[in-house]
């Protein structure tokens, strides 16, 4: 207990330094008055920190914690000190125990709630730091949820306070108290060897205990491990059970209107200019869009409204801005904007309080213009009886009209009506048809019900593998996917360790993008949380997992690792095998080029100049970026081949020369660069003549 307390004090010191740094940067800004029920004053924070940091009071803090525990025990000892408690009723004894426990936990619970409220409402680093101060105080009082929050902040680097050793100590203490979140975290750390011994067996034990305790993340990790056969025997049925538990939880949230957008940025695609990645909207581009919207561009107004409504492309969810842009577009006659306003009033939020009549009005306006979203909205109102009597016939009519226009949510609703038998006879074939159509556009609930049908063999031949793959897609919409954004921004801000830890956790849960991103960061050798000796082996492991899930770039990377001996022994044959897979399955131009080079030089495979030529040509035809590299590789190969014949055989006939270069006549790629080819040939002839003259 003493170690845990000292650890918490160390955490508070770190937080104190963070607060002071932020104060120094913003000393010229006045702190506005805030509601005491939702915020804590700076004076209180400074007073608390000064009490903790003052050395002479350190012993008092420790004694205070120990005295609290002693008070809980004192009630059981009073009867031994002359007090006549023998005749007290059992109810009175229980009352004393409850009062002691309440005194010990009430203050911590209040601090935890206040800290969480500030954290959820915070829009600045300063407010977040204040929230963690309160959570650390609650954790010091033994509040388990507060301890979990502080440990997570230390592990993932929230508010710039990453301290992995301190996080591990807290997790170990929490695990002894039965925290399933701590079990999951310790399993994750063991699986990567971050701050702990690399031990997959221990990781599996931790995940199993975490899953048994109710950790959704542990269940998802185990589902992925059993499906892929990672340190366990591959078992689709076991994976199905784990994934279904998580998918049921996600689907329940989705049906209640929950769920978050997942922006998955691939770091390996554009490392030189991350801000240009299409998954995240650059701030300057956003400002330009705002300018266009204010100038009356209706399409941009609707797009900005959608981005703010859902919180997409790295923008914060803002219902007021969404409604503002939708109203401007609706005034200009946009049917989409009218439909989205109807949706906002149907769901209800701060900017547009729930109002069925208003929702019906805007949906009707959009539907009269033939808008699919408006038609779907009217169908929902009749299906659930919101503001109108329940009428499945009317709902079916509107859903069909919207589905015919390709709106995936309407296609899902049609499938659900046929699946459940609302207002019509059950028809699993038609249900499957509409679920499938909606799933092609990524409709999450349609994917979930397709998984249900494959898992049970309802209306379709049962397939465990198909069910697991579909459930997996639903599971990846969980709230934990928020870490994709925080990890990306941490990487962009230069906090490599915090970014890696977050991506690594997502990779452990089976996200292919996170696996390739984690490997990419490890390969850069900028991360410090993993030992240098483990960097390449761990990167190779992650590239392999990403490749198995269909990442062509990762497959080529595995070939590179075997070719150069990164994280494994050099193995040209294995490298050629992986390049061949990338060529056959993904038509990778890079893999074609690499395999051609290996055929040219006979590395790991038989030397075959004709195959090398063919692969170089294929690379040039597959990707415009490969035109010049393939051309120069071909020129080099043929020039060396020609020089070898001239210099060492000295009897190259005109016929042999013509045959050797006959392939250039029909090659479209080289015909584009005939002048370069001619120059190279002239240089080669001059070299030969010069050598003969010198000789």
C-alpha cells in the first residue's frame, strides 16, 4: 500500500509540473469564472499540490492514508477496550461498518465524478490536466475507477503525462483488486514486452482473466487470437463466441444511436506530409471550406454540416455548427439539408431538442423532393410510431422508395422487417438480400445481422469463417477506435511513444491499419518504449499480421525483411516467396520489380533473364511510378548482357545482336524512351571501341 501511495504522489508531482508549464505559457490570459459544480479552481489545485509536494508534509500524507485504514479496523477493537458492545445488535454493527466505508469512499467518489465531468467537457490541455489532478486525488483515496483512469493516462500519454513504469505499478495493484481493465492492460504490455518481460503465455492468462471479468477489449483480443491462431490453436468456433459477445455490445449501442466514426490514417502512405492524408481534414482546407460555405456554396454547407454532425475528418462533433450549416443549405433549397435537420430533431441534441413534429416537417419537405434520406426518415417515424401512429405498411412503402434510390439505412430497415416479420411475413432470403446490399455501403447493423445469419445458418448456409469476419468488422466500430485519432495526432506532434502504445493496443485487437502503423513506427527507430533488440522482430511480426489480413505493402515489407535480414536471418528464398504472393494476390508493382531483380541475379530463385524482363515490363505497366525504375533496370540489364558478350566472347554476330534486342520492338514502355536507349547504346559502343583502341 505504501508503494502504491508513493507512486500516486509521484504522479501528482508530474501533473503539478504539467500544470505549471501550462500556466507559464498562458500567464497573460485571465481565468474565467466557472460553475463550482463542474469545475475546480486553480487555487484549490495549487493548494493541493503544495501540500503534496512539501517534504515535511509527506509523512503526514502517508500517515493520513494509514489512519483511515486503522479507523475501519478500530470498530472491531472497541469491544476489547472496555466498551460493552457484546449486546449490540447485528444491525448496529453493520451500520458502523457501512458508515466507516462510506466515510472512506464518499469523498473519493465525488472527486472522481468531478474529474470525469471536467474531462468530458474539457477543450484545452489545462482543463484536462486539472481533471487528472482530481482523478489522482480520488485514486489516492482508493477509488478503483479513478486509479484505472490515472493508469490509462500514464500508459497512453494523455495530456503529455506518459510514464509506463508508474502505469504498470498501478495496474498490478489494481489487478490484485480484481480489475479486469488492469488484467487487459497487463496482458497487452506482456504481449509486446513494453516495460515488462515479453511473455505471450502470461499475456494469454491476463487476457483470459480480463475476459472472464467482463473486459470487452480482452474478449475482442482473444477472438482475434483464436481466429488467427496466435499463440493458441486456431479455433473458429471459439473465436466466434468471443467476437459475438463484443458484436452484441456494439450492436446494442448502435441501435441506441451510439457508435463513432473511425478515421484510419495509414502512416506508411504519406509520411512526408501527414496533413495531406484524406482521412484528416487539414485546418487550412477547412477554413477554405468555411469561406465557400459563407459565400453560399450549398454543397459545401451540407458537407460541413455532416462533418460537424458526426465529428468526422478530425473535426469535433458540434451540433450547433451542424444545424447552422444545414439551415443555410435548407433555406437555399437543399433536400439533403432538410433531411439532416429532420434527423437531428428526431434523435435530439443540445442544438435541436427532440421534437417529432419538427422532424416530420423536415422529412416531409425532403421527401417531396424525392430525397432518399427524407423518405427513410418518414419510414422511421411510422415504424416506431414517433409523432404518428405505428403503421408498418406506410413504413414499408417509404423504406422501399428510399432503398430503390440506394440509401443503405433504408435497405437495412427493409431487411430487418423481413428478418423480424414486422408488418409482413418473415422472408430470410429477402432479408439476406437487403442486408447484403446495405453492407456493401458499410451499414454496421446490416453487417451485424448478416453475421447473425451466417452464425446460425438462418436463410443461408452456415459459415463460421464468414460470421467471424463480419462480426470482426462490427467489433472494430467500438469506442476504443477513438485511439486512431489520438494516436495519429500524437505521432504528428512528435510524441512517438504515446502514438506507438495506442496503435499497438489497436493492433493487438486485430486492426490491420494499426498493425501496419505500429510496424512503421517501430521501423523508424524513434520509439523508446521497446528495446532496440526487439524493434525489428516485433515490426516483422506486425507486418506479418497485417499481410495476412490482405495488406499488400506489408507483404512486400516481409519480403524486404527476409532479403536484408532485418529481425530474422537472410533468406532469399523466403523473400522471393513473399514477393511472389504480393505479385499474384495484389499485383504489387514494387513486388514485381523486386522479384525481377532476384530473377536477374539468381538470388533465392533460378536465374532467368527472360522472366526478369517480363516482370520489369509488368511493373512498368502496373504503376506509372515504376516506368522509369523499370526502364533503367532493363537498360542496365541489357547493356551489361551486351557488354559481357562483346568483351568476353568477342564474337557477337549481327543475328545474335538483333535477336538479343528483338524484344524492344514490341515493348511499349521502352518505345517511349527510345532516345534514352539510343544514348546508352552509343555510350556502350564508344566504351567498346575505346577499349579496343587502348588494347
